C-alpha cells in the first residue's frame, strides 16, 4: 500500500519542496500537500499556535490541521542548516516540538534533523535517515536523493530565469507557464522578504500580483544565486545568524548595486525577531548607499492586515516613484 506523507504548503515549501518531492516520489511515497491558504486555515492556525508566534508559524499550524486526517505521517523536518554559512531561525529548529505541543490527534511526525552544515553531501544524511525510518534500503535511497537534487536544480534554474516559485513549480509539473517579462520604461521594484511570507498569496495579500497590475517590473531574491547573496551579506560588519535574513540583506545590496532599481519593498512578518534587525539594517543601507535615489518601504503583515490598507500603501508608493522619475 502506498504511503502518504503530508507536506504543509508553508515555510520551507517555497524553498525546498521540489527536492523532497523528487526524493519521495522516487521512493514510491506519495506526498500530499495542503491546499492554498484560506481565511479558515489562517484562523485555525492562529487559534492553536502559541500566541506570540509570527504569522508564518501560525499559518503552518493551520496547514498541518488540514492534512492531519488525510495522511499516514507528517514530514516536519527540524531545519538547522542547509549550508555552512547560517542557521535557520529558532522557530524552524523547534517547529516539530511546537506542533506536537499545541495540536492534538496528529499522525506520526517525521522530524529528522536537516543539518547540511557539516558534511559534503548536503541533505544525504537526512535522506539516509528517512530511508531507514521508512524501511527502504540505502541502494534505493541514493538514487532518490539524486533525483531530489535534480528537481531542486531545475527549480532554482527557473527561479533564476524570473519565474516566481509557484510558477516554477507549475512549470516543473509540465504546465505552460511563462515567466513575467520585463517591461521597458516601467518601474523596477525589488520585493524582498522570506519566501514563505512573500509567496503565500493570502498572507502577503498578493503584493507581487498587485504591483504587476500597476505595471511594475518585480525583482526578488530568488532570482539571484544564494552563493552571491551570502557573499554580499558579508558586507555587514558581522554576518547575521539566520539563513533567510542573510539572503534578504544580500539581495538588498545586490539591487542597490544594480543601479536601475526605483524602490525596495520589504515584506516582513509582525512578531518576527530576526526581521526587527533586518528591517532596520535595510532601511539604513538603502538610505545610505543609494543616497536617497532608491525609495524604501517596509510592509509588516499580521493576521489582521487588511487588503485595502496594503493596496493604498502600494498605490501611494508607486505614485510617489512615478512622480520622482518625472521630477528627474
Ligand atoms: S524568521 Fe521571523 S518570520 Fe521566519 S519563522 Fe522566524 S520569526 Fe517567523
């Protein structure tokens, strides 16, 4: 009988799902994902999660609830490091424990550690542990691991070409999706933030879609190689501890150097500890490095944020940037 493993459409879904899909599919395990976020999923998660959690963590709980009765086990890896350079935020490290402590009636949770910071073989130690746990031989697990890497590489190549994460995943499924093309003369905006915040259209209130409708060209950190972003983040006197925070800072420096960016929008989660620092660093660096030529806006989102308020702020930002261009 085919084993069904639940994979919540939240947090690492937007950065690493293709790897795990390739790996599990090759093993013959079916991955079941949760549906796109709705008000009910968010409300359920917010009700069950610890009160001071950030919105992405609350949302994760909501996605787990949608899967719990449909799968044989839930895959909630303990994300520590995926390279030698930085660790994940402490909430990723404690995620399986948080979910276990707050939700009841769950199927078994597979919470193997992902710590690719020590060896040379990336996620292989986790894949090997998973295979042992699920009763597969190492001879079966190795090609599955390689398949996962192949999927992830193909996904990241699409991101570099300008596909947004959900478009890239659709493309990998064989759907006819085209990356947005850059429009000459349009505003160039970098929309930066943690992928699970920016690309969940419900909690981000589809900020990217709204800006595209306002005819802006959108740049994101996923369009740049992570290695380059980590190099750039070392411009800080001391690199940050957290994986995604370094990517966001690196992307800020990259787009400031690029020279044709009109504005940078930071999408941040209310209650996010790392972002309290990242947001201030970005604001100071955008102001200092661009000497006022690049505008900066921080959009802090929580479960109460309304669509109309965000639309108004984006419209005002875009109008201001058009005005600036005309004045120049
Ligand atoms: S980095 Fe911030 S938004 Fe992400 S999980 Fe940690 S606290 Fe939440």
